[in-house]
């Protein structure tokens, strides 16, 4: 049996380990456009800030591929797949036959088409991006970051810690608009502003000014910001380009069933490119979260190797820190309406806890600087436990195991023995 994986991602790692739990002999080939062993993309900002070194960014030890008998083809792009002939073609012209195929190509950064020079203009998506940024930044460099989501703000944080002067431009009316409400976003924004970061909200970049390298950025508001470096961190879209025009079904991403199978026999998909089950909405959609990517890859690997395994579904979840501030969010955030909300705010301590409740069950939460016991709350949400009788306790610092329903406590105890 020959297993071929396109993409050397966290999902690919899960797939390799899933396969090897069942099949210790089959051939595994991983095709990677990047020239590195598998690494953790969320750590690239920490590498840029200097908090970690080269060896700390990798997701598995250096002997991972050897121990799992994996042939890694790195630094080479897959350009085409012949699904009828079961063959993946590389940019070198080589064709690689597969018996089972996993598509784990992840996401690619979205870059708007803006006139102007391209020198010192970057995205913030992979290891090569931050290495390129590292080569051109300097202390007191003026850097404009377009995008105030998770990626943009992690870039801004790293650049501040490198001594740069940072300006963030965001189309929405608040930062982190996909995971925080106005009150939560305001708390986080103040922390960035304390460190000198300037924000232009409800705005966008319309023109890059300069000869060969960026010298300034013109905004929709007609403000002009001086810049030595420009970084686009607007977001990512599923990387499906090489599959367009084939028989592979594509929506925003690649739809899969509970076994991570696509519409083509023997072809699977996982990670940020796949549309898998969101257990809270009951719909298939792209949920680009690292733990989900690994689990999806592992489920795919088990099924590829013949062990029938169902993916129970995931949901959006983020655990992230900015400077000395810690944020945990999960589930449905900023819903359109109709849900009950309860919250607790302590501005002097920068504490904010908010729950969204739908029909007595937790649908989502956002916690800032008070994230203890979020694991219990996530379990309550995942298992759809009715929390009506103790919902107010969920916001307390001393909320704990004894507050939970007796049957739920008994179940948790049995899991531990």
C-alpha cells in the first residue's frame, strides 16, 4: 500500500501517526513545497520576536520521518493530480502513484491587489515569511500591518518586541472582530496602544508608495503612513488551486464526510483546506484550528489504513496571548441574536468573561485574563450539558468540579480511572 500526502502540515503529521497505528509496513510519501520538517505555524511570531530559536519551532523531533518510515520530498511543489490514474505530478515533471491520497495543503494568505512597489511587502503565514521580514526590519523601523485578526496582532506583537514602530490597519470597526465583542476588543486594543501601536479602524490600504521598496502606505481615508515594511495579514483561504477543474468537489474548501473522505474514492482531506463537521452548527465548514487539523489528519490516516473511524466534529477554539494578556475563546462568537448572554467585567484587572447560552447549553465563550477551568467549560459545551441551574457560577474564579451536575462528575471520574 502506498500512501501519498500533499502538504507537510499538522494534519499530515496526524495522518502519518494514524496510519502507523494500523499499518507499520505501507509506504508513506509526503510532498512538501516548503523545505522544512513539519513545524508549528503559530510559533512563527515567537521566532520573529526572538523568544524561540530555529529548533524550537518544529512540531516533531528531527528523526520523526525516519522512525515512521516516511519519505519526505521537500522543497518541491505538487502541480497536478490525475485522480483517474491515481498519480500526483510534481513541478519537476515526476509523477508519483498513490493507492490512498491525503490532501493537506492548508491555507494560503489572501493578498489584495493594490498598486505600488512590492519590495519589503510581505505576508505572515509561514517560516520563510518571518525569515524574510527578519532580514529587513531594524530597531525603530516603521511597519504597517494590514489586518487586526489573530495573525496580524501576533505579527504586531513580535514587531513591537523587536523595537519597531507599528501601525495596524483594519477594515472592521474593532480588532479581533471574529472572536471578540466590542468590550473584549477594547481591552486588548488598549494593551497594544500602551506599547505604542497605532490603529486605523474601518480603513484599508489602497496604494503602496515608493520606488522599488515600500516607503509609505495610502489608506482609504486618504491618510498616508510612512513605512519601511508592509505586512498583509488579512487572513487565509483554503489552498485548492491545483485541484480546480478536476472532479474533486470544492466549495470554499474541500468537503469531507465523517471519515474525512472526499467525493473521490481513496482521496481524503484534512486540516485548513477541508470542510469538516462543526459539531455546534451541524454544518461542514473550514475551521482552521491546529488541534482540529491534527485530529482530522489522524482520523483520515486511520481510515486510509483500513480502521473505520468517525470524526465527531470540532468547533472553533482559540487560546492565545498578547504581551501579558491571555485570551481563550471557543464556539459561536458574536452570534446574530436570540441567544442569552451572561458576562463579568473587571476593567481594573482587565478581566472579561462572557458566555453565550442557547437553550440552556453553552454555545460559545470568550475569557480574557481569567481562563482557569476553561477545560471544564469546553467539555460542557462539547457534550451539550444543560447548565441552566449553575450558569452564574461559570463566571466565578472559584468555579470548579463540585459545581457540576452529579452525573457529569461521575462520568468524569470514571474517565480518570
